[in-house]
C-alpha cells in the first residue's frame, strides 16, 4: 500500500513522462530538447498567472479576476505601444494597473467582507465588460520584435530563463521569508494566525497585490508572444491557470506551491502542444485538461497519508 | 420501575482506566444527578450510554431488555435523548425546523407544510410552558437560554423515556436556571420522563435532583437519595479521603514568588465576569479554578486582548495597558496557550519547527525579511531537547504528535518568543498521566526562571500539584483565594461548586 501511495502522490510526474513518450512516438521531433524547452516557454503565460493564483490560494483565498484583467490589460498595452509609447513605460503602467486591481479585490474581500470567490468572479465580469466597452472587441496588433525578451540564449529561449528565475524567487518568497510563512499560517488557520500577532489583513492585502502584478505580467507575455491583444485571451486562460494552481497541491506538500504550479502548467502545455500537432479539434484540449485536473486531485487525495478527514489506505 | 440499568461497565483507554466496573441505575420519574470531579468518568459513561463509544465489558438493560447492538441512532429511536453542552442545533434554521429536524410533519403529497410545522412547534413549546419564543425566527437570533429550551423541545418531539442533560446550566443566568428546572420537574411529573442531570453546581443538584450518583477516578462511590447526604459529605465523596490532606502532595520548596508584581488586574468587569482583582508576581504560579461557565477562559482571553472589557484596569509590570489585540499583548511579553490547542493553538499540518518559530519570526530572521532555517532548526532542536518533545525531529508534522507533546510545542513556541507572563488555559486536557507530570515540571521551571504563570484549570488536583496560590471562580466572580498548604481539596471543590462561605 505504501508504494501505491507514492504512485498516487507523484502521479503527475508519471503522467508527464507518459504523455511525452506517447506524443514523441506519434509525432516525429516532439521529443527533442528544443521542443521540450520551447514548450516550457509557451507555458510561461499559464505559469506566471498560476503563480499569482497559487500565492493567493496559500493565504486561503482565491482570485479569478485574471480572466477579466487579461484581455483588458493586453488591450491597453497594445494600444499604448501602437500609440507610440515607450516600451518600458507601457510595461510599468500595466504592472501598476495589475496592482490596483489586486488591491481592489483585497479591499472587497477584507474590508467589505465579500467571499473572495464571489468578489473576484464579479471583478472578472466587470473587467471583461470594461474591455468590450473600450475596445469594441477588436483585436489590436503590435509591431516590432522584442528579441531581448523572446530571443534565444544558446538553445534556451530567454522567456524560459525568465520563468525559471521567477520560479526560484517566488519559491524563496513563499517558503523562506517571514511573509511567506505568515501567509501560509493564515491560509491554514486564520484565527490562530491572528492570535499569534500576525497582521492578517496586511499580509492578505499584499498577497492580492502580488497576485495582481503576476496576472498583469502574464497578460504582457501573452500579448508580446501573440503580437496582438485579443478578447478571448481571458476565457482561454481561465481553465489552465486555475488547473495549474490547483494541481500544484498535488505536487509535494498538499498545499498550493510555486514548483507545483510550474510542473502543472508544463503538463497542460504538453497536452496542448501534443493535441495541436496531432491535429485534434480545438475543444479537445480544455476537455482533456479538465479531466486531468479532476483525476489528479482525486488521486492525490486518495493517496494521502491518514490525514484529517481522509480515507486511510493503511 | 427501573428504566435503565448499566451494570459493571468498564472502559479502558490507553494508559488510563476511565471506568472501572461502574453500576448506574435510573428509575421511572426521577431526576438523577451524576456528579464527580474532572476526569471522574462522567462523560465516558454518558458516551457509552449514547452509543458513541463501546464499553470493554458490562451490560446495559433498557426497560428490562438487555441491549447488545447499541448505535447512536438506535439509542435515539429507543427513546433516550441527549442534550449536550453545545446543544447540537443549527443556527441557520428556524426554531420550528430545528425542533422537527429529521421528522417533519408531511402533507399528502409529501412536502413539508410550514404552517403545520410552526403550529406543532408552538404546541411542543407550550407543553413545556414556553410561549415567548417565535418559532419562525432563526435559531441564531435567540438567547443562549432560549436555545436551551429549543433543544429540550426538540428532544420532546421524540417522546423520550430518558433525557440526558450535560451541564445544561453552564451558560444560563439564575432566573433562566429556575425556568429550566421548573420545566424539568414538569417533564418528570407530567410526562413521566426520567432525567440524568450532570452538573458542577452543588446548589443546583440539591435544587433539582432526587437521587445522586458520585463517580470518582472511574469508580462509582455511592448512589443515594439526596436528602440522605449533606453538601459537605457529597463533596467528600467526590474528592475521596485519600487525597484529603494536601500536605501530603509534593511541593517544590524552591519556588518562592518574588515581591515584584508582573501582572495586576483590578476590578476587571465584562459580560463574562465581574470585579476581578488579582496580582501575579514573578516566579508565581497562580491557579484559577472553576467549573465550566465560571468565566475563567473568558478572563484569560480578555487579558490576552481577544475580548473587550467594560470596566477595570490591567497593569503589566506597573504600566497600565489596554490589550486590544494579541499583537499588542505579545509585545508586553504575554503568552497565551488556549484551551482548544488543536484549533487555536497550533498549525496541525505544519512541522514542529514552523510552529515553534511562528511567534518569533522577527527575532530569528536573517536580516529583515529572510528566514534563517538553520538558526530556526538550532533553536527548535534546543527547545525540543529542553522540553523533551518526542519525536525530536524539528520537521515532524504536528498532528502526528501525542496530546502532551503538542502542548509542549505550544509552550516551546512561547519560550522561543521570550514570554514573561504565561496564561495557560487547561494545558493538560487530553494529555496522559506522564505527559501531565512533564508539563507540570515545565511550568515549575518556567516560574523558577522568573516568569509569572496563570494556570487555569477545572481539575482541582492540579492546583495542589503546581500552583503556589490560587483563586476560585464561580459564575464570573472570585469566591475564594487560597494557598495549597492552607486549603483542602474538599474545601476547594466546595467553593468551585458554588458552596458559600456562610455554610462553611
């Protein structure tokens, strides 16, 4: 039974391995290192947003507003660039907007006491509405090649490096700083955290703000990658981002975490790429991703050690 | 006629014999008080009756028939109703829905008619003489006393032969207690219900009960008509002769409180207690003892800044403070180990290390922000060794530890945070005998090193074991102040149960 438990707990790695082997045999060239790395680069959008969501989930809340801020921020960004704004100026504006959205979420959740699931879902619709109001739903294209972001560094795409550095930084932040530990304890038991003299509101506030920044960063990466800002950006991101953040609990400790989110978003990307190159219809990918999410979370819970309210496998 | 007979009931938990060959008998139309000090086995006996746990040996006869299969559901169907301290009602449902939960009167097409439910609920409440409760309100809007009455009404719907009340008066005022007692007597006389009544209050036992059974250390000491026993005798039965002389208990000579006052509370008053005065010195272990509902935990939470108070002063080391939040209190060196350590005192899913350092992250940090795992591990390792936490692995998950070791982790956390005033609320609940001794020893060491300890307990033996002096609370007031060497167990229990000075 012990071995079975391990298989359940690390099922996500087995799954990635299995899918890689499967696609590599079906599609020539799928298995080469270049493709493997490029899939990691393509996972960046999902990954960065999933980091934001995972951080908020560590604190015991949730934030779905990214599905609305994606198209809105992408549109604003593209318009700024096409209006001749300086690149870094535009980037800073978008990141700042991300923080502001995060803070608004935090205020509704913490001070107006709206459950975060509700508050951020409403925010998602508000932002989507705002996007359509100002854009009319038109796609905006951006010109220029941002090689310093999307070039290669030897065989490694620069964006992959960026993703890995961000992963390490956020991992340090959530696991090895006072802030991270306080956030974790708030997520586990807010009443107790309060009793330990932890300022619950301010920590959650910063978590929402950090989430907002990461969502806006993901929107930026998506816009630059696609060289355009489209309205479907948000709805397309909703499932994979949410799935990655939830699946991160499957990797390791049973709580949302940064490394887990990276692994999960890579898995989802492998599926998307594999299905794409096999020529499966567009709706097959989210269906497969969704089923996987359910399966993995179920498997991990079944395989968990005798926990609180969990069925024991002996 | 005998309704219930429990015969030779024995139950052993790891390391402790909770019930040892106990007999308990209940006859028709009687109110039977079940009394005993903490840990005497009352709740174990009731749990066995309720079918929640199974006795190791012994027989139960209900209405003359021996019962072999005994599950909570069967107990309920047989006609034994339990009203626990937390009542087990649903705040979000209406009074009527609570009363009929699980057995709604149905209409022909099988739906529940609200009007029928309301009128039947009113009828039931009227039966027990309650007319001022609006059955359409949701339960959460009622007072504690009214909720208690709803719980009784719910029990009545099922036509019980036996009604078991576990400390029903702990949260009631004295008028409300009188109402409740009138209802219980009515149930006994008119409905023929037999009632088992658990209480920690002497005057109530005498006011309501016909007979009493005293448990002590898992054994039945006596069952008799109350009129044959006077209060002093009753308390002696509960305490036992062998422990009467407190001088026999081990005392730490070296523990002599200093003159320096570290915490002073004067005329502190709130909704939960009235006019509390005491001073805690350095190197002192001041016990606060009282029954459930005496207000001792509320007092502790007030000092730690978790509850507001309306009047009075709190001084820490001579400075007037107004504790508004735990954060503020911690800054003054106040450490608080709550009674419910599993939900309020620990992060069960985190490691020993994470728990211990949580209150001192600032102090252990590397620079301003970064954690310093190696230093944390070193500190944790030292505390684990000092407190004898088993297993001695800093990264062990806390929920796997025994109760005693979990409590040590809570203490270690405050040691790590350099607490000076320790408020310990029932630190030995759910801890085995050996663990208790270790915790007592730790508390003594804390005091010897200059800390002031407020030791809150409802177990009187503990007072004599660890405290240098103690106060007794009853219904939110301090009713006695004593030192272990000048008090006897039965005297203390007498005060705890609400015996007054005049009678003494």
